[in-house]
């Protein structure tokens, strides 16, 4: 066994020990309702992925909105580094996958130009890691060139035979939001430029436009949840006391135009001791929210609830096929972090800088396109797309997240459910004292 393979085995073995310990410590987070049943996937999922039949010079283009300062479309830039992990796992299995990356400049014209450049470079497919209008424009431009395109973080404007979404649909998120709010009769909506969720009928609404600042908005919210007293009016007697509102809100839905503004609202509500659940339907599971909340000294606790499919690190604690698939992905992150020569998608920073945020959704998009090209035995985009339309994948094919079925434009087969914030370090990613401590954990199964 050569030294590189011996190192790989030792690291994988160590990862298994760490994950086993994490399972024991956190079993209450994801307790099964019955004994685990056997499944057809092997007891371990290898970190190295093989792609027999993959053509030489195979490449997948990535479209991103460059920047880390809150520009629209940049919220998942660090999450998208999961694509690097997928490429490295295939490299360990002997297949070369390159990921040329283009900046869409945050505009629709920039998105179309980015796709045109990638097409000229001979990519066999495209992963659009942006959101908003530019993501939809990129998907449309790829469709016009018969390039298969996967959107892990956005929905296409119109489903087509060459475009797939692997994230949850807006309708499924609304359904999950209904589950999170089950039993709540007086919902307060607090908004800073965010959309009003269609499935929410708030009993009361506060918007930043109607108040002087975020602090004032949070103070008023605390009054309306019964966590603060209403101050006496200006003309009240000097000895008058504050009063507690009747019928206080029993949950707060927090909506904002960007994850950074969402984090600002959450921190402000926490600073006013708002104690009811804070439901965050959009943007909360992005790295941008996690880093912003940490910078503001906000708290990651079970009070924060979002809606997401099973794509987070806590899935690795499951004793099933997907748990093993997620464990292999996280082992791949640790291996890539240990090699300083492995860079991020834009090739300007070591991958290790974003290892805390690299996610399963971008990883699985790359795995799907590689599998389709290997089956087709071609890097012709039309043949890769035709192959992908016949395929479905799970942990046995190297996915870390839920199963994907590409016979339909909405490839995700799992429904998003409520997930709860935690600051617990699961010990599954490389230690990084600068990384925010926030993981999203599914609700424990009912006994």
C-alpha cells in the first residue's frame, strides 16, 4: 500500500471513530421510532468515488455571483464549495473532473455571458450556485445551448428537459412552514424587506418600514410576545407601571430580504429576550446567515427554526444509508482540508477556508453530472443531459443528501421539514476556531 492510500485509510478509520462517538453523544437529536432496518447499501460508503467510462478532459462549469459582502446571489458561495469535495473524491477514484467557474456579476446579462464563456470552454454541464434573477437567466442560457444545468439553491423560471432543481420547491417549504407552526394560534410576522410566506396568516405584523430602527422593531416585538411590558403613555402618572399585552403572540415568523438582514433581526429579537419560537423560512440555512449571526453575537439555539431537507451534517448521525453517505462526504471534506494545494472554486483561496460551509447540495449536483457522463461515455452535453434524464441516485452512487430522481425537473425526492439550530460541535468537520458554531438538526422523531 503506498503512503497516500495508507494515509487515506487511517483518516477514514479515524473518521469512523469520531462519528461513532458523536452518535452516542447526540442520539437524542435523531432517535429512531423503531429498530433500523437493513438496506441495500454497503455498511460503509467509500470516500473515493469511481466513474468508469468518464471521458478524459471532462469539465463541469460553475456559475456564481462573486463576493462575500451580502451581494444578492452570494449567500451560498461558501456552501457551493462542496463541488470541490466531489471533484476530489472522483480524483481519489482515478477520474479527473475540472470545475471552471465564472462570475455572473450579479446581473442577468452577466449570467448569460458566464454561460457563454463556459460553453466555449467545452463544459459538459453547468451547476448554477447563484440565486435570484441571474440564476434563472443562467439556466435559460444553458438550456438554449442544450447544456444540462442543475440549480442546487434556486428554482428555474420554467421546467425544461435540460434543467433540474435539486433544492426544495417554494410550495414544499410552505408546507414545512405549516408543520413548524402547527398549534400556534397567534403568529407575529416580523419583516425587513422579506416576502410574506403564503402559508402564514399572521395575527399581527411588524415591518422595519414602520419603525425607526431594528432595535425599536425588536422592542415592539418583545412587547407583542409578552416578553416585555408596554411602557406607560407619556401623559400617565409618574408612578404608573407598564402593562403586559393581552393575547401575546406564541410564535414569530422572521422574514428578511437577505440572510445578513435576517441575522440582524434575529440578534435584535434575542437581545430583547423574545422567548417564543423564531421561525425563519428563508435564508437561515445559508453560510451567510451563520457567519452574520456569529459576528453579531447572536445565539444558535433550538429557539431558531427553519425549513430544510435532510442535507445537514446531523444526517451523518443516522444509522442508515444516507447517514453513511453523509459521513463519507464529511470525510472527503477533512481530506481536502488537509491538502493545502486544493483551492476553492475561484482558485484564489485554500479550500480549508470554506471547509466549514461546503455543503451536500453542490457536491451532489457534481456527482449527478459525472455519473450521467460516465453512463453516456461522452462529454457531449446533449448526451450527458439525455443520460441524466434516465437516472436516479442515492447514497450508493455517492450522494450525501437525499435521493435525487432526474426523470423529473424537480429532482429532490424528500420533503423539507422543520430543523432546529444548535451550537453543538458534532466533531465531523475540521476544527476551525473562526467558523461560526451553528448546525441545523432535524426534530427528534416522536416516540
